[in-house]
C-alpha cells in the first residue's frame, strides 16, 4: 500500500470468500482457496483491463481489500470485472473439489482515502466493509447457484452503474443495516441474469422498506453549458428553426450532430439543449452512449433504456428484461410528455433507434462521429471552425488581457490547429499554464514541432487519443486505406488514385472511402473527391510509418505510376506542338484509371488533378523518384501552358531540372530545359528561353534523341521569330520540320509549318505563308485533331488580314476562337480576340472591336503574357486614335512601350517596341507635336530595318513641313 499521508480518490473493492472458516475446510484447503482467490483476482483484473500491479492491496485472510487508481475508468468495475471474475472462479472451481471451491461477495464504492503508517483509513473504506457484511448480500449469494454476488454503494450505482454499459435493471436496491451504519446498496448476481436470478433478488426486502426508498428522479441532467462556446451561429439558427418547424407539424424532432473527433459535437448539442430547454418542461436528459470513451464499451441499448427509465422515475422492478419490452415501456413513459433527450457519442443507428420516443412533443439531439444515414433524422454536420470563429475561441480560452483575434500569431496558431476546436482548446490550455509564453511563442512551437499532435495535449486529453478511438472503430481494410491516404502528397484524392495507393479493386476502394467518410475521417469537398483534415493527415502518416519503409515506398510508387501514366494519357489529348511529350510513361499501366476518349474528358481530369500532379512531381523530385518528377512535369506542360498556369509550369520545370542535374540524368535535363524554355518564351524571357532551348538541343544531339532535337529546334525557331531573328528562325524551323517528317509526327510538322508560315508572313512572303499554314492545318484536320487546329487557323487569319481579305480573316479567326473556347485554351482565345478586334476595326465595327480587344487585353493580363499585353494595348490605342480619342490612345501606347522595354531588359523584343514607338509618333504628330513624333517614328524605322520586317510602315516619315 502507499505510505504517503495524503487524501486521494480511489475506487474501493472488498471481496470475501463465502464460508472460508467452514469446519470442512482444512488448513491445506484454505491455502488452496487463498491461492485460487489471488490467481482469480489477478486474472480477472487483467482480462478487464485493470492493472493489478498498480492497485493497492491488503490481505484479509478470507478476502482482499483493493484500492484501484483514480485514472482507471470506474466503468470497468461493473462492465468487465464481474464477468471476468465469474469466468476465473468457474475455471478454478472446475479444477478443484468442493472444500477448495470459491464463491465470493464483492463490494464496490469510491471516495477519498488517507494513508498513515498503519495503512489506510477513511469513512469510504468503512462503508465498503459494511456493504460487504450486509445480510441481504449474504442471502443473495446463499440463494444463488452462481459464484459471485456484488453490492454497489448508492453513490457507485448512481454515478457509475447507471452511466455504464452494465444493465442497471439487473441491480436490486436494498437496505443495509450493519453495526452503526444504515444506508442503501444495490445488489447484482452477475452470473444469474436470467429470470431465476431476478426471482432471487425480488425475494430480498422490498425497496419500500428502505427509508426514502422511492426511485430517485432526475429530470434535469444536462451538463453545464460551455462558458467559452464560440461561433456556430448559422448551425444553431438552422437547428432552432428546424425544431420549431417539427413542433408545428406534430412530428418527433430528431437531429444528429456528426463530425470528426474534436470538432465540438457535444459542446454544440449541450449548448443547443440549454437554448431550447424552456420548450421542454418535462425534463432535459443527457445520456452518454460511450462509443468513444477510453476503457469502456459502447452502452448496450437495453442498458441505456434501463438508465433512462431509472433516471426518469421508473422503479427497477417495473423495468422488463428484454430490449423490445424496455423500448416499449420507454415510449409509453414518454407519451404525452415534452422532454428533451441528448444522446451523446452514439456508435450507430442501431444503438439509438430503440431509445427514440414514439410520439410527438419530444426532441432528440444525437451526437456521433459517424453519419447515421440509416436513422430517420435531420443531419447537422459540423466542420472545423471558420478562421474568424477559431480566432475568437482561442482568445476567449486563453484569457490573455489585450489579446485580439486579429493578432497575426492567433491566426497562425489556429491554422496550425487546423481550426479544430479540441486542438484550439489544448493549445489555449498550454498558454494558460505557461504565463511566460506569448501567442507568438506558441505559434513558433507548433510550427517547428516534429510531432504536432504530441504538442496538442493536456494531461490525459489529446488530439491523437481522440483520433485513436475513431481509428479503432475501423475494420482492418479501412484502417489500411486510412493509413495510406496519409502518404498522398496532395490535398485530395479520388477512388482511382486511392485504389492504386491501396493496391485494391476500384469498387472495394470506393466502398471503403464511403465508409471512412461515414466515420467522418475524410471529407468530400466535391463528388467523388476526398480530403483528409491536416491533423488527421499527420495522424494517418504517423500510423503508416509503423507499416515499415518497404510498404510505404511500394504504396507511393503505385500512386506515382498511376499519376504519371494517366497524365501521359491525358496529355495526348491536349498536346498541340508535338505528338510526344517527354520521356515514355511506365511500362505497366495501373489496374484502374479513368477513361479519356475525348479532349474534354482529358482536360477535365487535368484541371481536377492539377494540384495533385504538382504535389506529386515536387515530392518525386525530393525523394529520388526522378522518372516521376520529369515525366509528370513534361506530361502536364502543354496543358499548363494552354490554360495559362505558366508560373506553375515554370516551377515544375525548375524542380525537375534540379532533380535531373543532381543525379546526372542528361535526358531528364534535356526535356526539362526544353519545357522551361517554352514557358520562358511565353512569359517574355526570350534570352533565357533561347539559351535553354540551345542547351536542350545540344543534349538531345549528344544523346541521339531525334524527337527531342526536333522539339528544341521548333521552340528555338519560335523564340528567334519573336525576337526578329528571321533568317535564324527559318533555318531552325526548316530543320525541325524535316526531323518531324522523318519521325512521322504530324502535330510536330503542323507546329513547325505554323511557325514557319508566321516568319514568311513577317518577311512579306504572304503566298508562302498561306501555303505553309494551309498545309499545317490540313495535317491536323485529316486525323480530326481539333486542339492543334486553332493556331494555324488563327495565323492564317492574320495573313488574310494583312492581305486585305477581311471576310476570310473573320471566318478563320472566328473558327479559331471557337476552338480555343471549346477546349479552354485561354492563350489562344486572347490572340484570336486580339486579331479579330483588328479586323473589326478595319471594317468599321468599332464597338465589336473595342469589346474584342478589351477581352484580349484582360486575358493577357490574367495570363501574365507581356508580349500579348503590349500587342493588345497598341491595338486598343489605334482604335482610340481612329476615334479621335488621342490622349486615351497615348495612354495605351505608353503602356505598350513600357511593357516592351521591360521585356527588352531581359532580351531583344523589337517588333512590339517598334510598333509602340510608331503609334506614339503618329499620335504626337496628330496632336501637333511633329518634332517629337518624327523622332519616335525614326526610332521605329531603325528597328524595322534592322530586323528586316515587312511591316515598316514608318518608312513614310513626314517632313517638318507636312501637315499632321
């Protein structure tokens, strides 16, 4: 026993062997009985989950006095220990003759005890021994054919038995009158729970013989409302409105609050119950069903009904034995009453259904971590708190004077807590108990913690422990999938990716995802898309670590293969510059992958999975999975460029390039340099683009990779065309075209012809340009490649525009625009609108031209395409110039000049700069500044002549004497 002189709370157990001193027992018999008693007690405590070695014990010769530590759940003493002790005693008795067999009386109580040099003493200990000596207990055991009779104190019955999974109706209330003690006890025969056992108890003195022996009635058992309850106004308002509606319609109001562990379901239900209590004058009852209470089994519905009936005044002898009979009694007991019932922490619909009232007038609020879809009830699904409400909660719980919800560190802490109320409460508790800490200190602590879940705990309460109880509800297959979901580098997952990750069938995976969703362990932000809360992801990842590195790496490898293979399949629908994009995909296709028969299906998949693909490529680059890093980046590149996600494309390219260089993969370097150069061209980084494509070309040549050479030459020629290096562009594009022809790549040929046609147009050879563009268009139209047709159509429209064939230009540009819109090509839409606006201006449709050019400019701004912004600004300025809005026109021209000069700081972008200078010069002459205008025009003419541009309209410079 403990020797410290302290008053501490303990659960008290006293057992006594019936007839230990019987004359038929010899000394050897008694020794065997004592050995058997201790063996049975140790075995029963172990089976019940009660640490025997942690308990204080005193031997009493024919019995044992035991003190159980306060942290052991008291429910185990009535839920698990009696049956375990019965089994241990029966095993002993079956192996020994009559004088060595054991039958026990056991008394249960709890209270404060004090230790001194002689042992332990307290009124609670005295009461336990008086209960053990109760004549009614001895009579019950004497009348029973079983091996155990238990008596619980009135306190223990009311506070433990009634709120446990044990059947409270199996206890009989009796008067205890031993020595100077007169009290009440509750007797049960754990191994005689049938009608015969009930008959034994009913022959004990009646309850009425006990002073004040009427059943206790407790009709107001709601826990206190949380002082710091914060937010949930919208959910509460909806609930109150729904309660009013059901009350008016004359039906039973049943509402289920579901949500993940720690989201505040109980707090919300209790708060709502207090708000609504005035509407239910006949009582407000709170009953925990213990689906997720550590150390306790979920409450059996029959036991829950016994507790409810006893709580509301039904005498034990009036409670029938069966579930259906008790349910009917409960419904009859509630008939005509207006009562509010809170059933907290339900395990499932089957546990709740027998407890429901049968007629209108009552309200039932159920909380559960599961979605009780089989229950006819209105769901109230609670998510994490909005950031503002989470900040309010943290501030209220910390009680720090002057701390405001808008403080930056408050936002950091609540974000690191995942806006989960339980996590916020635990973080606030840390601040309350560390007055020297600031909120900034706490934010830094959580941000740098290697195990954030371990940091979110206070005494025996923790986020991880709450998650543990939910995890234990799952089957082995559900647990495995949940663990592996934590390995996913991205934020969301669908059934196909989950099937690859879990190495399981698609239908089984869909079913398990649905079950995890029903358990509120994953969310479903969109149909078929699932997401782990940040803290649950961390928890799942920690569990997965126990599976071992080989299992984890195999799961991640399957996931990466799935994303790479499917991204490559999708890229074949969206690639428009070439038929092949990057290194080859994995040889083995995933067992399950979405079907993508059309461009639209491929685009939809890529749009949905864009963030996941980025996350996977980044993960692969930093975890020695180079093939996946380079392959995924290359596969999504054309899609990202078409959709305007250029920053993302550049980031992925840089990540893949660094990975390839780290391991010395020259092919990977070549493809990523080519990929990066394409992005740099679009974003106006022409010098970097040319250098990257040149490096890629040399690597491809060294490797003998002819397709890579063709791609790099094609993009190098595009940059040379943009920067006015027309002879070099012609040479690069001609060589690329021949390589694509040799390889049989129709898309590659079409793109090379398209770029070559633009060079021919810019150098004044419109006939050759038309032939090249028409040939490129035909190469794409014959196999029905809609995605690639937009660009040659658009450039054909530009040539038709320049040659004055406005109807043909309008038709070509309109077709191109529709194709780009159908296939979500924002960059193509911007250029088609830009050129269509010019045609509309030249044909006198100024309103349509204004609309087209304005849309084009906005799209270019959204995309971040500086060359396009300059082009659209010049064209809008020209339109305003023709409308005599000279000052507004000058603003657009100046904007274009500033953009082109910013581009020129990085590289040589002469065409747009010359055009901007030309338009500014013309505008200044129109406004009466011929000197300044002529200077701008001469500067423009110098640029045009240097690059050999056919559009050198500035060659006709006015003299100082010419009129403006």
